[in-house]
């Protein structure tokens, strides 16, 4: 089915009039992004990984403290998590409905998502420092935290305990250490592997791409500072556990595909 062509014809051309451009090369998503008032904004049509014919819309920005949102966060009626289609005509109808809601509710919601929720947030220069020095920082903070042969989930818990010990300290005093903890966290969530680190120029973010094929990219400094600011250390363990679920799902899917190839 010609997903990209249909999405571009119905939705993409209209978003381009608002300053968005298509993001090529994404896996399981067709995204449009723009930089508005120095804030990166993105609207994505996302396909469900394991079930064909299911899509939804996701809104995102790099405004600190803002989480990704979906249409049901803005549209004042009950919506399904994913929209199902079987034919090209049904897909066209869904994308047309998405377009109507995006322009009626979504763009306004995206503007509200473009405001940071706190002054204690990672700056472009701290993200850049993490990107350029993540390996040295990982080794440094692995030694500082006394990490030896622990399970990686226990490393995450050590990071959480250290964050809890510093909640009463000012951000200016903690910022440097939080960068180091972000490096350690990024390696730990990837079971000690470095992963693919890259610099997102438009969003001014240090990102770890493809921790698993089915999970979103990891933004380690954002996770760590949000955890410290909101005093919610469970965020980190939950992210690790979700990543492990994605890894297991990917293994099962790969095994299923391998068995199908053998039968052929």
C-alpha cells in the first residue's frame, strides 16, 4: 500500500504550508517537522509494529518536560488508540480525518506543548557535552558509583538512589553530575552497550538511536533531569523494564519471521 504517497497528498502538503518538512528514513512512521520560535515540533503518522493496518498520530516537541501526545489528548471525544484500515480507500479516509483534527485541535495543542514546564532543564550546550563525551563520562561515573558486576537493572536503581539523595540541592550545583548520570543511565538501559549516539541538530538534543528496533529513541539527559526535577525516580526503572519488553518482543518477532522463511 502506498502509505507515504497517500499521507503526503492528503496531510503532508497541508502541513508544508505551515512550515513543516518531511523527515525521510524513519522506521514505522511518516513524520513532518518544523522549527518555530527555536522550538522543534513534529507530527507523525505512526504504524503499529506487529499488526498491519493500524495507525495513529503522535505530536512531539523538544520543550523540556513535555511528553509526546496523541489526538485523544486534544480532540474532545473518545478515540481509539489506533485506527484500523484494510483498503487504500479506508486509509485515505483515516488520513483525511486526521488532517481535520490536526488543523482544528492539534496545531493549537502543539503550541501549548512548546512551552517548557520548568527552568531546570538541559541546555543545548549540556546536551552537546554529553554527546561528545558520553563514553568518558560513562567510565568516570561507573567508577564513581562503584559499578562492577551488578545486573543492569541494579545499576538503574543505584542511579535512582543517588538522585534521591540530591533532591534538596539546587540545580546549578547538580547539573554537572546529572550529565554524568545520564551517560551511565544510557549505557545501563542498553545493557552496557554504547549504542548509536547522534546529534539531532534541529532539536539540539543528544539522542541514542535504536536501543531496540521497536522502542522510541532514548534522550538520556531529558530522562535524568526530569526524574530529578519531578522527584519521580520510578521513571528510570519503568523505562528500563519497557525496553526489556521491547527486546523480548523483537526476539519473538525475529524468530517468527525466521520460521516463516524456513517454511518457504
